[in-house]
């Protein structure tokens, strides 16, 4: 039996804007198992970043976590609800046991400090080193592990002296600097060239093995998922619509939205060449569609889809879908 490291239940986040209440994510539930790479996939605006940030209460005003639990299984077997922790308590976990890598490496690094200093600082905040000098020595080791050539020299570089791909390696280095149990990578390759993307994904895999971490990989690109992930959750308009193993999702996608996403990327498992985008766009989440939020774009929509919100149901072991077809 896989052991859970996170159990997310009914996670709901709203943004209270002047235009109205944005129901960014609604009753999102999923498990993440120890040691796996769990992918969260969906088009831009579906709620992936909000979900991942809410896991450690990283939601800023006008947003609020209005409901939910994030059960976190510690190494000693104890369980805590991360949403119940005080700001001080969650700060000890965030960036330490649970670390983030964000999409844009330029925005993640401070232009005023050397990369060595920034890696050292990340460790110092969590008391992992006693002074910056010791931190720089460790930073050199980390730069080596993220495969930055000539780390003794690079540690003294400022971000602007590095390419986009090298910067993202540094950001990953900061992410792993405190030996996290969970590494959340939010579109880690989206801002990078295609050739660099594959290297960064390989690097994440290397980090997972070296640091024995669990990875939550967020991407709008299902193509990225096939080679990297063990399991996949598909999100649409703030809801999880399907969860399964990579095999289940790619060989037997159940939700029409997942089927649509798969038609839009080269599928390594079916080798279908012709790519089709899903017609329409992700709805505004102030007034999301009634019933199944996908129904206005769904080629298989029925009357019930407008009326009733479909619940996630287990169709085969480990394969869940929220769709009235099943
Ligand atoms: N600060 C904010 N204020 C208002 N709405 C927001 C804010 N941040 C995110 N949202 C809304 O929440 C929804 C989900 O956004 P997000 O999680 O960023 O999507 P994704 O990461 O899948 O592209 C979107 O409708 C977005 O407009
Ligand atoms: Mg995002």
C-alpha cells in the first residue's frame, strides 16, 4: 500500500475582489503518496497555483482559504492539518520540509545578491547553518548537485550573469537546500526554452532521488507529465475532474476534458499525430457554469450536466472521475 504524505480534503479558496467573489478552487480533494511525483494538470486559470499555494497557507489578501484540510504526515508518523497551524508554525515548514519552485526564475531570485548568498540565506532562515561562510561552502555543493559547471566560480555570480536555465537550476538548488520532504514545482519549465525544459525535468527527477523527496509537479502541459509523473490529477475551473496513474490517464482518459487535453498534445502512448485544441476558454470563476463547470465546452454534455455537480467516483482501482457519463 502506498503511504500518504498529504491528504487534501475539500480545499476551497475564494478571492474577494471588487468585481465579485472569485471561486478559484472548490472542494479540491486528493492524496499525495510518499516518494511519488504527483502532477497537477489543467489549462491556465484552472486553479493549479492557488491549490499548491493553499497547501501551506500561502494565499494573500483578497484571497482566503474558506474550507478544507491539508493533512500532512510527518516522518515520525504524526499527522497535522497544515491549515490549522499558526503563521509562525507554518513558516517553519514552508521552504524547509515543504519547498516551492516557481515558474519564473528571474522573479524568484534577488538581483542584488550572489546566488551563493541566496542559497545560504535559505538555509540560515531554517537554522541549518551557523554562518553565511559555512553556507557558501554548502551552496557550492548544492550548485554541484544541480549540475552547474564550475560551482566555485558560479557561487559568486549575480543572477543576471546566468542564463535562464542556469537560474532555474539555482532556484531548484534553493528549493532542495533544506532537504525538503515535499518539493512543489509550479510550472518549473514554462519560462524556459524547449531544449532546456527537458534538462530541468531530468534535474527534478535527480533531486527526487538524491533528496528522497516527494514531488508535486504543476503544469499546463500534459506532454511534460507522461515522462515525469507517477500519478496525475486533472483540474478544470477550480475542480479536480480526474485522478489516476499516468497509464490510466494517458491510455484510458475518462473525462471529456482530459480527452480534450490529450488531443492537444503529442501523446507518446497513442502516437496520434493530429493536434486539436479544446474549443472555448476557461470560464470566469466569479460566475462559474452551473452543474459540471465543463458542460459549456463538453462535446458529450447532457441535460443533467447543467443541473448537478458531478462527484469524484472511483471507476477502476485508483482511477477517479467526476463526470455524469460514469
Ligand atoms: N490574487 C487574485 N485575485 C483574484 N483572483 C485570483 C487571484 N489569484 C488567482 N485568482 C483566480 O483564481 C483562479 C485560479 O488561478 P490559478 O491558480 O493562478 O490558475 P493556474 O495556476 O491553473 O493557471 C483564476 O480564475 C484566477 O483568476
Ligand atoms: Mg499557475
